[in-house]
C-alpha cells in the first residue's frame, strides 16, 4: 500500500507558512488571495482539480480550479461529494466521546471489557484505553497484519469485523508513550462505539453529528450523490471511492464542501452544552509531538505562542488529498480538496496558509 505523509510533514510546512504568505504578495481581499493561490498551485502541480471551502465569520465561500470530473469538465461546487479520508477520524472521536459520556464510561477505561468474550482472553489488550485509540498511543500498528489485499484499488473492502477480532485475539500492542498513527486503532474506536451504543456507525453519525449539526436534512450516513468528484491515483488514472468495510471509522466518509463547513461551524460554535463539553474534550491536548504540534482526541493541534490553537486533520485515499482546520470561537475554518492521491504536501500547506491569512485579517 502506498504510504501517505505523516503529521510530521506539516511541521516542516508550517515553518514556511509566514514566508509563503509574504512571498506570494497577492494583493486584494481574502477571496482574491485564495483564488490566485489555488490557480497557481493548479498550474504548477498539474492536478485534476482543487477545491477550497472557507468559513469566514458568518460567510461561507467556495473556490475551485480545474475539474471535479475532467472527463465531463464538471467543476467543483458546494454540493460536490469527495472522500475526506482520515478526517473521518475526527467524526469517530466525537461519536465515541458522546457514547462514553452517555454511558458514564471514562475514556481512560480499558477497552477490553467491551470486546467479544473470545477477544477478551487476550490480556495484552488490557492496557488499551479509549483515549489511547483517539490519540494514537495504544501501541497498535498502523494496519493489522492480517489485512489481505485482493484488489489493489480497494485495499480495505474485504476486511471484515471477524477479521478484526481474529487479529485482536493474538496481537501484542507495543505502546511507547508516543503518538504513533494507527488506522487500526481509529477503526476499532468506531467499532467499540457501535458495540456500546447498540447501533451502527452510520446511525451513530446521524444521531450525534449529521442531524444535530444540520449537515444533512434527512437521515443518511455516507453521502451519495450524482455530483461525485472523480478521484485520481495519478494523472489520467481514475480510481473509485473506497469501501473500507469495518475500518470505515478510520477513513470512509464522503462529504461535500457545504456539509464540511456545517461540521466545522458547529465545532467553532457548539450549539448545546453537551456538544461543547465533547468538543472541549476533543480539543484538549493529551500528548505532545513537539513544541508546535500536539494531539488531542482525534484532532491534531498547531501551537504557536500568543496565537489561538489551530485544530486540524488531513486525509488521503487513493483518489483524494484533503485537509481541514478550524479555530474555536472564531468562525474561521477551511477545507481543501485535491482530487488526486499523494498531494497532501500541497493541500496541507495551502489549507494552513489560507487559514493563517484569514486570521491575520481580523
């Protein structure tokens, strides 16, 4: 499997953000800045298309260049559906915290008692807490070693719940006190939320996020639309949306720009006391990567002295490179989509540069 960039790549990008903003010297308002920024990246990188959605105070704006579907020359708009990849993990962390809070289960509790009896026999799992799944300190590997790929473009589609439990029966986690990114751990977090709540992951999303955040107007789980973007593995090499099966909580969501701005807006300004409590928990630092990057629950945190923390996550599938970020209590948020894999270096830097520009124009 193609390995996507880790969160550490963004650290290097961030060192050059202020330089990049000054170097571009794009005059005019934020809209001009964003459009010229993505037009420049599109010309340089030769990608199929780039889409940016921003929340700037009470205003939503959408920008695009290139095509969501080059074959039909269809452009991105606010309703175009794309894979958000690992940004899904932030949704999973939210619903897991919501379920745990409702059941009065601390996230520091061991997961072992909430697994099937046959899996509980593996006492090596005793040290894994719900928190460690959300901040990647569980010691579980990035992917399970019994993941057998039959279709290289659908690496997860045949990995079932039974396969997951078979792996957990014998696995030996290797925690080292550091945050080591794990798709397996995040997927397991979603499965545990299902088991504790007694409803499916899709139903959990509807109950705790999609409907209360008004991301959708009627119950549905993963977005489906006739306005799908076409993802690309490489130039002129189209690839389908992933079916992630049991690991869907780690990266299986498909959303539109409008839906993602509704999500981010609710994170900036929670609409209920319960939601605020969950978001405060998700955005509390739990482990430090270095002086600039920390990890909360699901979210990564960009820290800079005398500035508000920026909460961010990126995502990569075989067709899309994505990035989103927000600043609490500010109504400032950004979503970046490139419909080609392996372009996180571009989407990450573009996203954080745009957000920093918005914050500088207070």
